[in-house]
């Protein structure tokens, strides 16, 4: 008997639907016509054991116990889903061949692997296990996936990487939360002060941005704009570009801070002759943005509709599992396999039937085009989020579902639109030794931008029409004008910009070495966890909302300001992410990574033991001390598989 073990009931039912009939429905499984069985987990059926499972003394939180490092990691059956665990356990024992039907990502891999290992499958059965990667719940896509089963052992390094992440997160979060909470209670805080490898650096981003805004002192700076005239009488404007000699009078962003310098330039150039030092006239193209990953979709949905990251993820899950009109949503990839090109006509038809707003643009799609999105080399376990071939009446979708489907479908449809085209001009004018730059960009062919509102695209009229000139042409400066400006503070984070910061975290790191590591990774957190991490910070009263802005609370600030500086910065988690990827790529050993984690943990605990939370005296409420535990959606999966 072949046993298919799905991550969720919805996936299990989708797989069973394409297997031989008749079907016999059991309690927690479906037996199909050829005797094979499909069963499912309900997310994680297993969870990490509490510290007191290793030593009863650990039930009491005490500094003397830290760090707690399990000698032999233990899993326990989740009480809420124990019935389904027993169903799956018995079926694993009875099965001849096991098929891992976890979602096509790191979490989905280990979720099923941990069950196979925990339930005592023989080594022979584990070696013979197969892997099925389903990213689309429609029958044709499921059949294709079932016809492409691969050895589960091919994904062992992915499982070990997930195992390392889960155990390291447990060590860090549990130990640091206990230490931070105990120090908080010393200072009079009533409650748990949670610390996490990803959540705390994200909190740090918001806290440091808020402090930067509050401590910001606006400074005046000055720009010079010259009004210039050609021999033919054409008038245009040029913006002064200060030379290196002006650097002592400029800030780090090359803004002139001394008005006297700007006045000197204005006085020097008025009514003076100059010449064209360079004239550049060229055409350029702008290709369509790639199809969406989850993060890019969450960022766009926040900008266009004001949706939170969690709302986007929840809506995507409904579109994927219930309606089956988009592919697997927890994807970090923005590329598509070339093999999917053959489905394009059916996908385009489904978009036309399912979304009224995009139906008018179907006729403009050119299916002979092949955008950069179609790239097998850049597709891993899953591909970009795209519509499926299933058609659905728009009335069957809620407003939120329609909006998210629209964004997914639009980014797919524009892959079959021609690039936008521009005519670019740049004039460099020299007056009295000073360089003045003039630029113009005209959109000459709309292309894919036809599907975007004017405020979302580059389809704007240029501010000024520049004349055609020739290098060396004489120019008269009619006058110069000083534009008085003031530096502005950075904007507070919102859902879109905080997600963008998590995915592009390298911008917030000073160290060139760590910056490079971060550029080579997908930022901090994962596609599946970023939304829940942000929501967790709200739930723990570290963050709050003011309109669309996300701001830190007194509690959140105190955590960041009292803890060692490294805890609230993304550097450490960046290094972890790079090392976890190296484990997956078989370039680093699990044991080496875990040894590094445990060694660094002791130093962090010693530093945290000096934290002062006296400013939180009397705040907070006593909560259950299990709060440090991560939910399964934040990579809490654990396994007893023996890493190598």
C-alpha cells in the first residue's frame, strides 16, 4: 500500500480526487480504488517539548538554569490534534511506500519528515520514501505532480536545514526570553518580555526609525537652477551639480548646506555665455515586472489596497485551497518554469472569466512573447504565484479575494505585453566652470504599463521639453535661481515599507561583509513567516498602529534599548540565514552550525543579564510563561531525523 501524507486536509482531498475510484472515506484518511491511502496532517501534529520535559526543575524560570540546551531533542504530540496523529501513525506503520506531500517549501518538507521519523518508520521505508511537489490544487496540475515523484532523500538537506533553523530558534528564543523576562520582573515589569531571532531585529527597525524621526533636526540646503537659452531661442533649465571642490560645504548626500556658496554660483553665471559639454539622446525599454512572490504581492497589496501582510497571506490561502484559482502562495520565487508556457492560453482564458477589470486587456496579450520570467534555472522547489487554469465567476469571490487575484493575475498577464519604450534626453551645460544637468524622459510606447493606473506607472508628462542641441553649441545663461529646501525626516514604517525592509534588510546593515551576506539571501524571515512575525509584535504590544503608520510602544522601545545592541540588529540573523542556506546546499554541516549557535548564546545571555527595565515598572500583565513558544507558522517545526 502506498501512503500519501499531505500537510493539510485540502491538499489530501485534492490528491485523492485524481486517484483511482471508488473511494472509501475513513476517519482522517481516504482509501482509493487501487488500495492506496491518502491521509493528512493538520499543520504540525508534533511540537517541541517544553524545557521541563528535560528537567522538572526548568518549570521554574531561573537565571541559574540558563542556558538550557537539550542533550537529546524531544518532540511531543500536540494535544489538540492527537486523534489525527494516531491515524497517521498507524497508517505509516502499515504502509509499504510513503509519499511526502508536504507543501513545496522547507517547512512542508520537515513537517512530514518529522512524522515519518517520530512514528518509527524503518530505515528501509525512509530510504524508499517519495516526494511529491504540488503547487496547484487543480486536477491537471495534481496529476502532473503525481507523475513526477522524486526520491524523498533528494530533499534531506532541505529537511536538515529546517531542523537546524527550528532548533536554533528554540534555543535562542526560549533562553533569551527567559533571561529578558526575569530582568524585566526585577525592574517591576509584570509579564513576559519575548525575544526572537527575527522578531526582535524587526522590532529594532521600527524602534530605531521612530527614534531617528523624534531626534531629527531639519537643516536647510540649497539648490541652484539656471535658466538657459540656445542660439535659436529655445529656453530650458539646468540643475547645478556641485564639483568636488564644494564637498566641504555639503553633507553626505551631496546637498549644499551653505547659502553663500549657492549665491556665489547665481551671481557668477547670470548673463554669462557657456556651451553644451554633452548631449545624450537615446531610446530605452522597461520590461514588465516579474510575477509575484508572496513578499512582493504583500508589498503591492499594502500600497494599492492598504492590506496587512497577514490579510494578504490569509486571502491567498483561500484562493489557493478553497477556490483553487492561484498556485501555491508561500513562494519566495518570482520566476516560472518554461514548461508552464504551454498552459498560458488556458490561464489567460481563466483570467478573462474570473476578473472583469483585466478582461479588457486580454486581447492585447501576445502569447508569442517570452519574458525574462520564464527561467528554469531560477525556479527552485516552487515557482512564482500565478493564476491557475480554473475559471470562476467573479461573484463567488469576496472583495478582498477579487483584489488579491487581480494583483496576481495582472502580474502574469503583463508577461505577454511588450516592454514600455522611452525617449531619453540629457543635456550637460557648462557655465563659468559650473556643470548644469537637464533631463527629460518621454514615454513613447505604453506597453505593459497600460494595465497600471497612471499613478502606478511611468506614464506621466515630462515637466519640461528639452531642445535638441549639439555638443559645443553656445548657450546664454539668462539667470540663476536659488531653491531653498529643508532636509526631511525619514517616514515611519507601514505594512509595505516594513515588509520591504525585511526582504531588503541589507540596507540597514553597516558591515560590508554582512551586507554582502544579506544581499545573497532573501532578507530576514521567510515568505511564510514574515506576516506572522509582524502580527506577533502587535499581539505582544511591542508595536501599534497610528493610521497606516506602524510605531513602537513604550514596551517595544524598552526591550530594544535595554538589550545588547546586537540583539536588535539583523546582523546575526543574516549570518544564520546564510549558514542555513549553506546546509541546504550541502556546504555546511548541521553540527558545526549548532555548535556556533550554542557558543554565541552564552555571551548574549551574560550581556542580557545586565539589562535594566526599571522604566517599565508597574506596566504589563502577568501572562502564561509559555509565550516564548513560536507557532508552527514561524518555523517551529522539529524533527528527530539524525542530521549528518
